[in-house]
C-alpha cells in the first residue's frame, strides 16, 4: 500500500537501462491482473529503439520523456490473437463490436496498472500518457497494429531523475458513495473542490491562463470541447477501421 500512497508521475529519467530480467518480472506481474473471462484480450508493445521512439514522439505531443525513458510501453486492446485462436479451433468469434472493444480496453488498463505498481515497487518511475487515444490512428501505423488491435494507453518507465511533489487528490468523501449514488449539492461541490482550488499551483495556473476559476482552465485550455470532439472522431474511426463497430 505504501507504494500506491506515494505514487508520483515521473517525467524525467536517468539514462540507466532497465535489466531485461527485471522488466520481464514486471510485465509478468502485469499479466496477473484481473481479466474478463480469463481471455487476456490485450497486448503490450515494448519500445526501446530510438528510431521508433522518434516516430512516437510527435504522436505524444513531443513530450520528451518518450525519448528520455529507457522503455516505453503501449498497452493495447487486442482481440486479434483471441479471434485467431477461435478460428483455428473451429469456433466462430463474435467480437467485432463496441462491447468487445470496451472489454479489451478494460483488460488493457488493468494490466497497465499492475505493471505500473510492480515497477514502482522496484524503484522505477512511471508516467501515463493520455495522448494515446488522441492519435490512435497514427500509433496504429507506427506500431503496425493489425485489425482487432487498438492502442489504449502509453506508459514511460525508467529510473527517476526527479522527485516531484505528489499530485493532489480529492477527499475520499468526494468520490465514495455508500450503497447508492448520492448526487452532489452545490455545497458538496464547494467542499470537495475547496482544497484543490486553494492550492498555490491553482493560483499559478489561473495567472498563466488568465482565468477566473480552475474549472475554466480545464474547459477552455486543457480539455476543450473542440479537441474532445475532434479526438473522439479519430478514435471512432480507428474503432471502425480496426473492426469494432459491427452494429448488425
């Protein structure tokens, strides 16, 4: 539990390589994650090559940790392998639909989190990159992903060359509901976000972005409706291209 409670996103890494045996142990721990029906409908692409990293760099908005980290892991929803197994065993797979994609995406994220916890237990640093689904179409090309495979998230991994402050989190009372969902009153919202809004970092963000509230930083600058719609269209196109949009 100590590892989980002390998690930090690491964006600067030492040049030290990760031993192959250690990496395999971490990935093996990842595969012990829960999975729907024990199907393990995910794949992990391990990238160490400078050449491939340079191709991935612009697809992750030129975040330099892609180049700096000794290992870059792309976690994919993958029904390609399972479908081939079914066909080779005289079974007719019916996994070309959105539900199957969602199932595989959950599997991929579960194994990704297991990998991250295992890595941190060994003194390594990690950082999730949310850019993976934004440019999924290009990542499919760079990583040569066949039909039935969709990139879900990317994790950089290596020995930390920084020790940043831990990110703030909402209080437990703000995210936990007992028995049934209890919707939030205006007062609840004020109380839940009070600490976050009072942080020095929030004051800095308001000045940098010339905004009145932290919420406006998110809606107007960080995650805009325009970008969300554009990236949604990309992802939906990828799902169709990769064979997950059968609505018959």
